[in-house]
């Protein structure tokens, strides 16, 4: 039987609801052979997760998911795997992004207040559980106040790109993102290619361009990829000589419909995906 893995997850260090330690424990409970923690623009959960994974003897991949500048219709997230999360260049880059994010949250809060919503910074801090604050926390407050029926509506009405309280995120250029992950000794993978929202031919051309910039892999296996789309990406990766990665994008209670290791019930990332990435990383060192 193929053992399954999950190389795309979030903890309380970004916008997930499980602590890094709880996440590793859950990975063991659901029988994962390998787990990557890939919080948004932060490596703060990695030491805790790595320690717990050593204890429980799960293969652990220190990762990160960086939001990258993209002029197209969707959004571009870049995964870094096997990173040295103490590398000075990486730490410095992520610290700068964090400062920019703090400003962004305050700006969105001000926009919500300007829309007549009674919402205070202390409430946002309280629902964040002490971790990195982001839009899901604002969304949860809007739900709690009965202003919207669920998280999706909160994003649609207020927090999504183009919505009334949206403020764009500070982002690295693709060049900067590839460079910093490689400096930290990691491999790069294009997260959920589907969400670039490009037609197949455009996507192919864009991935060829990214490969020239330093892309190592694409996330072929993903919760919201249909079997046909996964097949298309697996073929594309093979054609272009890229590795593949895969994961659920687990966020715990902040995206309750997505389960660790199995997504919406349809996901199975084979262990072989981890082994190939690991091998490539070892060769690179
Ligand atoms: Zn993402
Ligand atoms: Zn993610």
C-alpha cells in the first residue's frame, strides 16, 4: 500500500488553527509518512514542529509558502522545501515582510471601521491565539458579529482582492523569492498552479519562464485540483523536467472542509513524491 504524505500545511504560526506541535501529532494520527509545514511568509513554527517530528519519527520537511508578485488574474504562491530556516538572508527577508504585513492588517482594520463596523485591534489579537495575524482572523470576527454568514462571505464582501476593505499584500518578485529560498538551501515548488487562473497554454508558458528563474517543482497534487488537472500537471512536469510536490493546504478549523493528508477526501499524495524531492535536494547540496 502506498503511504501518503502532506507537503502543504499551515499552523498557528500563520493562519492555521493547530499549533506546530499539534499538527505533527495529527500527522502521526492520520498515518502520514512525511509532513511539511509551509506557513505563509514565516518560519516561526518550524523549530517546534521539527522537534516534535523527531520525537514521533515522522519525516519532516521544513518549509515556507511565500506570496509572490503576479500580474495575472490569480495569485502566485511559492513553496520552499528543505530550507535552512535559520539562514540570515531568509530570516531578514521574512522579517521585512512581517513588518509590512503588520501595517497591512492595521490598514484593513481602519477600512472596516470606516465602513461603520465596530471592530477593535484587541479583538483581532484575541482570535488569533497569539500567532500571526491575517485576514482569516478579521473574517472570523465579522462572522462572530453576525455581519456575514460565514468566512467565505466575509472574504467576498470585505477581504478578498478587490473587496471593500482589501489592502494588497507586500510581496517579493519571483526573482527575489527563488533567490532567497535557494540561498537558504531549499527547493522551490509552484503552489496550487490552478490558482494562477491561467489557461493551460498560458500556464505552460509561464512555468517555462519560472523554470528559467529557478523553479524546481510544481504542486501537481492539491486539494482543489481535479484528477484530470493533476494528470495534466504531472505530464507537464515530466515534459519540462520539473519535480512535483503535493499537499492539502490544511488550515485546521480555519478551513474545516480540508483534512490533513486527504484534502476534501479526494487527495492522495504518494510517499514517492517526498522521496524524489528529498533525493533531488540531497544531490543539490
Ligand atoms: Zn497558497
Ligand atoms: Zn497554503
